[in-house]
C-alpha cells in the first residue's frame, strides 16, 4: 500500500509495515563514501542537487518506506550566523559558540528563515519532485539537543562538563532555549511550506526525568505549539531516553513517538495512548550481528507487533557506519516478506 508510513503514523490500518532507518543515508553506504570523496559534508548539505541525490540513495538501494531529508540538526546554526563548520572525524561545530547572556542577546531570529536556509527549502522541493509516492520526512533537532552543539568548547561531546555548565548557567540556558524554540518552530514551518510530508524532532542527548522536565520538555512543547500544520502532517518525537520518559510525552501534540531500544516496542505500544503511533526500535548493534541472529531479532519485533495499529519499523538509534549494506537490505526484505506472508494467509483464510 502506498504511503504506509503516513497511514501508520496516523494509526490507520496498513497492508504493509512501514520501514525506514535513522541515518539511512550515511557512511555505511559505499555510494555515500564515494560522493564524500568529492564533496565535503557541508557542501552536500548546502547544495540542493547533492542533498537530493543523497536523500534518494537509500530509497533506490533499499526501497525504504520513507525518505529523510539529507541535512543535519546543526544546520540551524547557519540561520543564526554562528558559522557552521565540519571537522572530519569529529563532526559539526560552530565558529562563534554561545557562552554568555550577551551572546544570546545578540542572536537575531531571521524574519525569513526560508531565505536564510534556502538551500534546505530547495532540497525539499527537488526531492519531492523525484520521490513520487514515497513520503519525505523533514526534521530539526529539539532545542536542548541543538543547544549542546552550539555551546563553547564543543561541550556537547563531554557530557559531565556540559551538564556542569548548563546547571550553573540557569538564565543564559533558559533564554537560549527559548530563542532556539522560536527559531526551530519557524524552521519547521518553512519546511512544511516547502512540502515535507512529515516532521521528526531529535532529542538525542541522554536525559534523566528531572533534566528532561526542566530543560527539554517545556521547549519541545513550545516548538510543537508554534507549528502551523494545516494538512495535519505527522510529527514524530525521537529521543534516546524515551522508554523511561514516555509518560511525559503523550499530551504534547506528537503523532508518533520513536523509542530507543531499552524496552520492547510492544510494551511501549501498550503503555502509550492508542491514538499515538510508535516507531522503533531494533537495537542498532544487531545490524552488525550474523544474519541469523539479526533475523531472529527482527522477527521477534514483527511477531510481537502483529495486528497492532500505529507501528513504524525503525532502529532505536541511527545506523552505524560499520554496518554492512546487505544487512540493511536483509532487514527490509524480512519486513516485506513478513507482510506478504500475512497477506497470503489472510486471502487463504
Ligand atoms: O539519513 C539521515 O538520517 C538524514 C540525515 C541526518 C544526518 N544527521 C546526517 C549526518 C540526520 C537526521 C541527522 C541528525 C543529527 N545530527 C542528530 C540527531 C540524530 C542522532 O543521531 O542522534 C545529531 C545528534 C546530529 C549531529 C551530528 N551530525 C554529529 C554529532 C555528527 C558527527 C558524528 C557522526 O555521527 O558522524 C554528524 C555528522 C553527520 N550527520 C553525518 C551524516 C550522514 C556523517 C557525515 C560524514 O562524516 O560524512
């Protein structure tokens, strides 16, 4: 069935289980590595033709049920003129990080983010033209996670020092998070206007109940409240700590919650309200396992979720660069075969 991803996200009946994988366009693909030999990561992100090409790679190679725009959560730093850069082997960072209230006060939210980040909007439009019926997921980082990547001394990579700074900088942190929430909402609104079919917000930092409640939840809520979503496209919240935080996530307006691998997805399905879909949650380490073991794990998820509405097959986090490409294809084939068998049984019966 076409657009099984969108139907499952709205908890409607589907004929096949939708499957896509976080970081499905990345270094584990030989075709990605090849294109990276010619272009830097930032060039790929900022050149709409290249971003479109990379977005489509996993659709062509593995026929995923959804495409996710090739970009990065740190791209939003470009809208604030913080000087986005990318160090090979390290990742994204900014030339002018935030370290004081003056730095936050100096930030200007652009009136027209669609012009400031026009390369993102162009990539969305180009990708949509190529995709036919496969839906395109736009995304942004959740304010807390994005904040950590924009702080001084690359604090995002040193959790203890990062949290020490955050806990000791109460008002700077809250005013920065407030600015980021407004900016993130207008960034996502521009993506919706440019034509994405769905949105995913990434809360990738590991957070306790208390830290999440204080620094993340109010700002996630603010982003979602500010979304202009006339077509009611599905909004997914992904978080690396969501199997413990789920009671806090149910009434903030998300259509889908994407879970980490710490709890069975069936348990999470049963724990949350039936009108919210669940996404997940194969442990990404299993993609490195021998195929037999990988198959066992995928089948266990599929069998446990059989007959449940509102289920999107994904990983608990992203695909590792070391994963063999044929293991990704293998997983997609298992999911599709499982559905085909189920349909046949249905017809016979
Ligand atoms: O395929 C997709 O998932 C779409 C594209 C995408 C990327 N990053 C491309 C990317 C998405 C959705 C992201 C989100 C992102 N970026 C997150 C949230 C999801 C998560 O993984 O928790 C975070 C925390 C980032 C920040 C980031 N980007 C880091 C820390 C790094 C360096 C470390 C790493 O994992 O490589 C990146 C780089 C990055 N973003 C790559 C890709 C394909 C690797 C690029 C390369 O080195 O060639």
